[in-house]
C-alpha cells in the first residue's frame, strides 16, 4: 500500500528555527581576549593620567590633569564593550555577552565615580583656589 508522504511540519535543520550557538571555545577565547584588551586600554588611559602629575624635579610643584578627557576615553572603551556584547548576543556567544556586560558595568561605575570625584575637585578649586591639587596652588 502506497501512502502519500507529507512534508514535515517543522524541520529544525532549515528555516527560521532556533539560532545555532557559537563555538564554546571561540566564545571563551573572544570573551577573555576582549576583557584583556579593554583592561590594557584602561591601564594606559589612567596611567597617562597618573603620569600627567608625575615629575622628578623636587623644586617644581605639579598637579595631575583634570579627569574629564580621561573619563571620556574610558567611556569610549565602555561603548566598545556594549557594542561587543550586542554583536556577541547576535552571534549566540553567551560567554562573551556576559564578560562584556560585566566590563561595561564596571567601566560605567568607574566613569561615574570619576565624574563625582572630578566635580568635587572642581567645586573645591572654585571655592578655595589655593587648595592642594588646584592648578593655582604652588
């Protein structure tokens, strides 16, 4: 007896089914690599800020630069982390999404903390221009 063959109602191998996840090894490698790269960039950014107030001449009084430009650069790294997390989410790379979301959150905390510290320093220098750490001091 010949019965008619019906097409399958749903074939998971074709069509608009669930997306295939990224290879777990590549996912972990990309997540770790991006975190390492972002941490190195942040070390360079805040290292340059630290070196702006470093001087070996004991007769010269030097203060560090305001944090505003350095915080903007760190915010750019945070935007890179958000873009990497969005791209990884599209690719199904779960480990990279989590690592980049954590990096973005930490960078956000650092940037907003730095904004508060620099705002406080700016207000102190407006109130008492001769305070330690102000450009007019020394």
